[in-house]
């Protein structure tokens, strides 16, 4: 009898030990999966994740078996979903998300099927393996009743892990003097582990420090809990002063130049060219756009950095407000009650214009029905919501001219005595780029010569779709001439992002004519008017520069300070700063702590790297703080 009892106890201990090892290993397996796809160069995440794996296991074993099984299943599979989503997102966009970025997820669901082309068989096999491991972990949960000394031991381990997690960051930060990001000034966020961890300006860099479990804990605390604590409001006051200091240091004092007011009084048609990469525009594929670029102001070094969790709305929002989407885990939608007196539509309306926005998609997409009026538009016109029942009608980019009511609104017909400001978001060049995509089918039926033209399905579809966008420009010019508005209208066109929907990244780099995936962020930007002197602008500029440049061209003065600069301001050297802290100037490409490319011989010697790193840090901070502090709200203390 004693032998049987001893054997039973021994089996129970072995089962308990096997379960403990399995649970710890399963939690660590999630970390290993993410390290493989997102970051494998630093060892720090493993330190954090080992402690978290032990902590979670101890917590689960503290509970009754049935409750422990539920907690293990919920926690394990939640982190599997998180790791898979982050890894897949990183493979496509070379960045990670914050939890709050999931607020944009529903809007991207329409294109979710296109994501699968970016993922390998190994990725799917890993997912299946993690699911099997999780199910086995639930089944292996020890059946034996938890005895009091087991619970005391688990509680002690849990408390010890909490203490270690509290102390571990400080120990990790001690290595920051090794200058992991490559800059020379330790106190700068770009080189300080502690600064990166505390400010959380870039999700991937935070993950590189602390791993999957710690970043989720930090994400929840900083972006959900902290804003409700007493110290948050006091912090806002300090950060408003930080913005003031930034503008005092970096903003130009020049208010006029040779291009000031050259478009004053003209109607404005502002067009977002969805996914229209620069290599798609040539005399053969897009003759109308090509001619407008040749005859207008052609900005050849325009970059559209991807701030926030979504690319199109990031550029759309920044062009209209001068502010990028937040990189700190907050959503732009959270700031819909902010005051946007500084926005482009607000200032044009103040100058006597009407201002409306147009897009084919339903109005709740990216909350445009709320956000566009919030930033100054009188009305957001959704074709899908108000004018059509069949989405197939909207495959035609020229629908805006074929629907009489929409066309009248587009050209300011609601109030013909006022100049108009029209913002239009195109559709045709959007992903996916496959022969079976509805838009691709429509484009290739209209232009069958593109099917098989290049031997690459994605390029064939992209070029055919670009042709549809170009057709819209051809019809736009005809309509303006027919309306007698051609001489009185300026067309401003910019792209939201490069053609990231291409799954073949090597071909994308080749077509773009670049050797680095940061340089592929260069996109078209041009301004055309009938009487405008053609000019090529080679200065490196970025999305935030469009608003102040447009205001200068139209002679619209404002007391507001902006993150960006007028491209024609001679005191503005020109740069593009990315949310990772990397940057591009007219001289060099700086990435991951070093200059990796010179644009001409000897360029590196002309760049003050420390000064640019300081500027990049402040630039990212201020971009986030402008919304957070509602900086442009009317407040005498800011004047």
C-alpha cells in the first residue's frame, strides 16, 4: 500500500514538474517565435520573458485546476495572436504596432486577404505548432489537488518574479553607455535604452529591450492606464512648454520668399494618389500626370514616412493638419475634439473658400465622417454611402465626373461665388496586385495590353491600375476647361505611401531604383497651375512640409508654427525623419545609428550627425505632443 502511495506521489510530482516545464517552455516559445521574425540581435528580451514565463506559470498553479486551465488558455492564446499579428505586420511594414493601433484594424480588414502573400510556409507551420503546444499545455495541467505548501511556494515565486521585473530594467539600462543605437550622446533617446523604454516612441525598439510580455504590460500602462492618473495633466503643461521651445529653436523666421502668393486666389484640387509609387509615372503609362509634373512644380525628393498604425490616413491627416499620426500608441480618432484652426481646410475656409472632401469608400472608414469635419472640412462626401448601391460602379475612377450631383459639388457648385477647396482620395492603384482582383480585372479589361507585358503579375496590375488614375487626371482637365475654371485652379497631388502591397520586395527595390528599403519611401508630389512657371525642386522634404508650402504659395498667412517647413524657404535645409529615428537629408541616409549611404562623394563630412539626431528626437516628440496637448487650441499662454 505504501509503495502504491509512494508511486502515486512520485507520478504526481513528475506530472507537476512536466506541466511546469511545459508551461514555461510554451510561454518562451512565443518569445522565440517573435524573435525569429522581428528581432534576434539583442539578448535582453529573453531575460524579461524567462521571468514572465515563470511568473505566469506560478500564477496559474496558484489557482484551482479548472481555473488555472482557463487562465493558461486565455493568456497563452492571447499572446499567440499578439505575436502572430505583430510578426506579420512587421514582415510587411518593417515596424510594430501598439495595442491601440488595433482601433484601425477593422478598416484594414477589407484587404486582409492580400497579407497572406507576404507570409512563408514556415510562418504558418509555426502557428500550427504553437496552437498544438497550447492545447497540450491545457491537457497536461496537473490533476492533483494543490496543497498548501505548493501554493505558498508558487506565491513566493510569483512575488520574487515581480521584484525581479521591477529591478531588471535598471540593470538593463546600465549597458546604455555602449551606445546601442549608434549615436554618441547617451542622454539622447536614440542612444539611450532607458529613454526608449520610458518614452515608448517606437514599438519595435521597445520590444528589442524587453520582449513580448513586458512590452504588452508597458503598452497597457502607458497608453491606457497612465492618462487617467493625477500626474497626467501636470505632464501636459510641461509638454506644451516643450513644444514652444522646439518651435523657438527650429522654426524659420522667414515668412516670405519668391514663391509667396504665386497661386493666390486660385481654386484648389488636392488629390491623394493612393499607392501611386514614383516609378509608375512615366510618359507612356501616365501621360497626363507626367505632363502636369513637367509643366508644374515637381518635388523629386518627397518622402512619406509611416507614422502611426496606418499609412494612408497618416499621410492624409498630416497633409491637412501638419501633424503625423501619433507613434506613442494613441489614436488620431481620440483627438477628434481637438481644435484644428491650423489645418489646411480651416485656413482656406477662413480665406473665403468652401472646403469638401471626396472618397469612394463608406464614410466610417478611418472615421472620415467624424475626422474630416473635425479638421475643417464642411462636408465629407462618401460615394458608397450616399450615391451608389453597387460598389462595382466605383471601379471607374471617373465616377466623380459621371455623377452629376457629385461633379457639381466637386467643382464648388454649392456656392459658385466662392473659390473652392476640394480634397479627393483616389482608389485605383490600391493593393492587391493580382489578376483575380476586381480592380485589376477592370483595369486589364480596359487596357488588356498590360496583362503579361512585363512578365511580373504585380507590375502588370500596378501599371494598368495607374493608367486608371491617369485617366481621371485627363478627365479632370477636360472638366475644368469645360467649366471655364482651368486658368483659375491649382492641382496639388501627392502619394500616401509607396506600393508596399507588392509582395516581391526585391522587385520593388529594383523598380524604385534604390538599394535600401528606407529610400523606397520616396513618392510623387507635384503642384500644377496653368500659369505656373515649371520648376524642379530637388530638396529633400517630407509629408509635414506640404501644408506650409501650400500656404506660402497661396499667400495665406498664419501665426501658427508647424512641424514642417515651406519647401521654398532657403533657411530650411530639408530632411525626412522617420518614426524609428532614422533620417534622410540631401547629403546622406542615416539608419540604425550610422550613415549608410552618401548621395555624393564627401557628403558625410558636411553633416552634423549629433545635431540631426537631436532634431529627429525632438521632431518625433513634438509630432506626438501637438495632438496630445491640443496645442493649436486658442490659448493666450501659447502666443
